[in-house]
């Protein structure tokens, strides 16, 4: 899958996802942070699933109706868990993400909100 990792996601997640065959960009590699709206717009233009820790992206997508190509929000996960959970969610929920789902995941549950 094509993935955009938000700056708040551990940068090493990029390497693990790439090693699993995903096309990954980490916004932490960019010269400056363009802000949440532009990050979401970039992910949409590039048809990339956005992975973030930031709940503001869900608000931008749901409340304000900004277009997106799927969002995964990681909640209270260690850096190592970010890797494992991302790999699991990308593998298990590919169809939902391709349909523009917003997925919130922590250690206890996965919540899916369909577009």
C-alpha cells in the first residue's frame, strides 16, 4: 500500500513498512511541517493512507469533510507497537482503507469508521 506517516509517528516505522513491501513517505523527512490540512491533502492527492497519532485528522475528515485516502490513528502505542500494529492493520484492513475508512487502534480494540 501507499502510506504517508505523520511526523508524530516513529520515523523507523518507515523502514519496517518498506521492508514489508509498502511504498512509504514519512513527513518528518520534509523540510518543514505544512500543517494538518496540507498533510491530509497531500495524502489524498498521492492516494496514500495517512498514519498518525493525531486525532485532528479524523475531525478534518469527518467534521469538515476533507477528502482523504484512509486514515489510521494509533492511540497510546510504544514505538515498537507502532510498527507491529501498522503492519497488522495494513494487512487486515486493506479493503476498508482503500475505501477511505478511518481506523483507530489501540492495544484493546480496532474501531473502523467508513467514509
